[in-house]
C-alpha cells in the first residue's frame, strides 16, 4: 500500500506519516513547498506520477480568524484544493480520506453532534471545510470524511504549547470556560486513521480523544500535569472577543467508530500525559 499525505508539515500530517512508516507502509508526505494543492494541473500531475492507493488529505487553511478577511485564499485551499485532490484520487482510483472539523456545526445546545446531524457552520473557515466535505461526497462514491477537534501534536503550534509558554511569565491566566469539546492528540488520531484506511468501512466519522472539557478546564489540567503554579480564571467567550465566532459546543458523538469496530481513542487526560512526556523527551 502506498499512501500520499497532504499537509505533512502540520501536526496531524506529520504524525500520520510517522505512524504509517512505523507499520511498514510506504508513506509519502507533502507540504506546501512540495505541492500547491490550489494548482489543478500540478495536483493531477503529482498524483498521477506518484500513483498512491490512498490519499489522506490533511492540508487545510486553518487560520480561523484570518479566514474571515482572507476568504479567497481560504476557499481556494479548503474547497478548490479538495476538489483537485478528490478528482485526482478518482483518476488513479485511490481511496480518499478527507480531514474535516467540529467547526462545521453551529455549536448550539449541549447535546452531542452525531455523524448524521446537518452541519451549519457559523464562521467562514467552518463553511469552507463543510463545502470541502460536499465536494468529496459529490465526486466520489467511496471515501472517508473524518471530523476532528482541538488537535495537538509534536509538530507545530497548539493550545498546550501556548499555555506552557505563558506559564513562564504568568501565574494567573484568563481562559474561556464556556466552549466545550474534546482535546485530540495527533499521535492517537494517526493510529486510528491508519487503521481506517486499511478497511472499506467508508463514510463520515467523528474522531477525538474520549471525554469533554472547556478550554479553561483543559488549561488547568495542563498546568497540573506539568507542575506549573498557574491559576486559571474561567471567563465567558464574550469577554475574549475574536474575529471569528467559535462554536460553544463542539461535543461530537463517536458512535459510528464504535459501530464499525474501531477502538475508541484514550481519554484526553491520558493523551495529555503522553504528549507532555513526548515534549519533555524533545
């Protein structure tokens, strides 16, 4: 099996390639400098030349706030790029796995969003990721769409690294406490994705570490596990205004994973412990 992974320089793409290689799978990771996914001819040429069996499409425009003003670039990457990758996958008869996001939902209420709930994004980033899903559905018959949330990995920036950096100069921090979701470790997620592509259990999935918390609760757990004496003051979303609206409820049901026999990811607290150990080793 040969697997092409876009977005290799990001948190998830890096770990997906690492996990695949660990299992002896032929992995080809590409970043922006290797392949411009917004260039149709370049995408087709590259995919035909490499002729993968599977494409895991992790590349995305993820600057949520910037997307509200830089709509053209965001659309080109998340929608057109996905269209070109999907069309190329179809031409070489490769299975496509498209990585999507909790931001496709409106974040209202407190119930878990299921895989069949209708998306209704509140921001432009979420809108483009949902349009990317629609492109995949429209072009392909057999595909994986995997919605993920609150990711953290060894390669790149994330909430944990930000909190640890701030802990060096702050003993008190205000952190939003009314947005809820599941922190997700790319190391755990990568193992699941590699498991999935070796099956034909296609469809839409939600994948995240087990359990839910607010950003403030997440920050408190980070400081506790890292032995940092920082007091976290939980604040409302409205007290920390951002350019883009964030979904307050990103709790997603992972029932389809269970129904299809995939092993649930570890609890997010355990994932955090593993990650902090990995950071320390670096």
